[in-house]
């Protein structure tokens, strides 16, 4: 869960499963005259939408950190415990792969990327490969992807999009969707500058695929106010792109234990936040 100050008395909690839905919305609208749409489209949207669905197992009954407060998602493998974290990530990957082998392959790459600095794309993230349980998880996922890849390359539906190059391009897209969805969900309001961890407004410089035969670019999210940002260059098919997501409000204080916290969590006031992403041109038109 993403935990942000809301006011002096309350915290804003955005669940990872809701952040994941935002990533899926970004993927669904990705593509215009400049940027190619993801291929295979449905598999990539599904992968983005469900990339953090494993968190559901913990978020239905979350625990507290050592200060008695709901824990933020950054560094979660440490404060939740690697066994708990690895298990729910593993289960999430398995569920997606059962529905769509291509999406499962991509989500498996993402799960390993969370432990390996985004497979080299996100050097600001910790490298957990010194841990034996992490190395076991990485070996398991490599074996799973090998099985899935055989299926994909035998499939008329997926064969064309299962080259090493295409799979790597789609992994980069997944990291873009995740980094952007983190950036726009993990602060409140959008122009709040208190959060110092997580993606930057250049999405931590992750290379952004444009299309076949074109060089990758870097995207910038230029926040304008509490709910609006300009994205340069603009990759979406709708301008502006409206991004709604759900959150809940809980008291900003330590709790004695999980039993004290859960009633506040379950009864929490739900709030709906809607952000707008613009191209330069469209934003300029709205200001005149």
C-alpha cells in the first residue's frame, strides 16, 4: 500500500491493487501517432493491470510496521518479511499466467525486476540478489518463463511477438506503466513534494519504447497543480487522459496492534481521486 499524509489527522492509503489498475489504464490508452500501441494489446494491458495483484493477499488484512502504523510499499520486502512478500508475488504471477501466458511471462519478468533493480533498468532500487530466498525465487521464475516461452513460440497467436527483442521491449513498457502509475498515485496532492523515494518525474529515466526501428526516449511528468500534469512527449490516445483511482482515509497515529487498526481500515472513508494528464498543446489550450 502507498501511504501518504492527507491532513494533520489522517493518512491516505492507496492499495497496490488500485495502483495496478492505474497502470492498466495507462497501458490501455498507450499509443498514438508517435508511440506504437502495445502488442499483443490485450495481454499487455492485462499484465499492467494485474502486475501487483499478488498484493491482494496481504492488503485484505494488512499488518502494521514496527511503529504501529500502516507500512508504505517502499522497502516492503524488508518490513513485511521476505517470505510473505515473495509468496504473494509468486501467487500473483501464477494467477495471471493461468489466464494469459504472455501476460504471465511479462509479470514474471516484473516480479524478478523488483528484486534486481528492474533487471538493470532502475538502478535507484535495491538489489536483493544476495538473499538465498530471493535467488531461489528468481530461479523458479526463470524456469516458469522457459515453460511459458515454449507455449508462446508454438502459438499462432503469440509467436510473432515472442522474440527476445519483442519480449524485452514489452518488459520496458511494463516498467514504464508501473513507474508512471507509482509516480501519480504515491503522492497527495499531485504537486506534493514531500515524498523523496520512488520514481522521479522522469520515471527514473527508464527507457521508453516508441516503436519498431525508433530509439527509446525519456518521458517527463511535469506537474502543473494538484490534479494536472503535462507528459512530454505525450504517449496516449486520449488528450487529456483522466486517471481515477480509489483511496481510503485512516487516522494518522500509531495503533496498539493489528486488531485495533483493522476496524479503522475496514470502515475507512473512501475517496475518489481523479488526475488529468495532458499534452503540451492541449494544456495550453485549456489555459486560454
